[in-house]
């Protein structure tokens, strides 16, 4: 998997909608002089897109794994708790209601920064609501239902905003909703990578509790695992990872749902000491494949990310459901 990630990362940097000779791309990466337009494409578009795909793919994949293990539901994913919908509602408020800008006193945000802040704020607000209900609801299934209902309420509000918005606002929101790994510039990369890597580190710390949860809540409690604290920590890690990826890249579909199943099928194990790092690597790999497929039309344009991810994710989910019914 690591070798595949390295190869695909290189392909993402060397291949794009604009044809640039491989020797020139290598020279630009090594700091040699080249055409300014080519240098901009490689250093400000292809390289940050490849880095974003690696980080976002790993973050969404591990979020899906955490939720599927904790709730013992193979169809659980980062969007199931409405975190994506919360981010979408935040963006809809900015784009469709406020005209693309947010003002608070002497502080005014507009354009991409306003969208970024709104998406993160919306996602984190939903996460805080879920954590609040997690303190009241002990049953995992009931908490899952609460998350789904919050997602429905957010989507309902988004539909109303779309109905009353201008054509330009609706178009802008639809473009954001298609997803893209091109939203993180090299200037923003340190912030994006720091938050994502911090969330992934938090997920690694959950390996032992997750393995204990596989044997049942009572067994985990006998081993000294605090079920409620583990669930809260899991929701925080999942919420932060999903919020930061959705804020920067839009609501990326299927990666969090399908990638953990691909890793399980390859390793044939539920031991998170192996499964969690493998899921992160597989998430990086699948995200890089999707990003590469998006530029296949070449000069004809770039395909939206969410038009590609279901082509990989949906067959995996169908296979898992069919296999479960046979079992």
C-alpha cells in the first residue's frame, strides 16, 4: 500500500489536465527554472492537490473505521452523524443567505475564507450537539438515529435556502458540493496538515479501546475501558477530521464508508493494530486514484470529485451488503 501511495503521488504530480514534460516537472520540483505558468501549475496546483488527497483520504477512511467499529454497523460513515450536512448548512448560509461574506463587528470575511470558516463552524456545531446527546443517550443505535435526524434537519434547511436563493448562489453552492482536493493552497497546507495529523494521532491512541470494543461492551469494561469516555473521544476525533476535510475539500462522498471495507477484505482481520494503519494507507491510495481520474479528460476539463468517488465506493458497499445477506 505504501509503495502504491508513493507511485500514485508521483503520477498526480506529473500528470494533469495541462501537458508538461516529465523532465520539466522533475526540474521544477528540484528548484530549477522553468516557464512561470508550468511552475505555478506544478507547485501551486498539482503538488498541494496530491498532498491534500493523501491527508483527506486517510482522515476520512479512519473516521469511517472508527464509526463502523464503535457502532458495529458496516454502513456507518463520517456523514452518518450529519457532520457533512452541518458543514453544508454553514456554507449554504454564507453563499445563499449572506451573499458570500460574513461580518462581525470590525471583522469581515469573504470569498473562500468565509466559506472555509462557515463549513468548519457548521461541522463543529453539529459535532458539539452530537457530543451533548452522547452524554444523555447510552444506546449506540439511538445516538446513530439522532445523528441521522440532525442530518435530515440540516438538509431541509439547505433545501429552503436553495429555493429562495439567486441562480448564481445556487450554482456556487452546487460547485462546492461537488468536492475537490484543489481547495488547499501551499499557504494553507501547514494548517490543514497540522489539524489532520493531530486527528490521525488521536485515532491511533484509540487502537486498544477499539480492539476491546470488538469483544462487547461488558468485556471492554472488565478490561478497564471507560465506554462513555471512549465514545466521546471517538466522536471528537471523527468530528475534527471530518470537519477539517469537509471545510477545505467539500463533502467528499463514499471514501469514509467504503475504504475500511477494502482494507478489511485485503487483510482479512479486525485487529486495529494492523487494520487502522492499513485503512489510512488505503484511504490515501484511493483518494489519489480518484484525483488522478478527475484529470483524465485532459484539456477538456476536470471531472468533479464526487462524480468519481461513487464509482469506486458504491460497488464495495454493494458487495459488503450482499455478502452480509449471504452470511
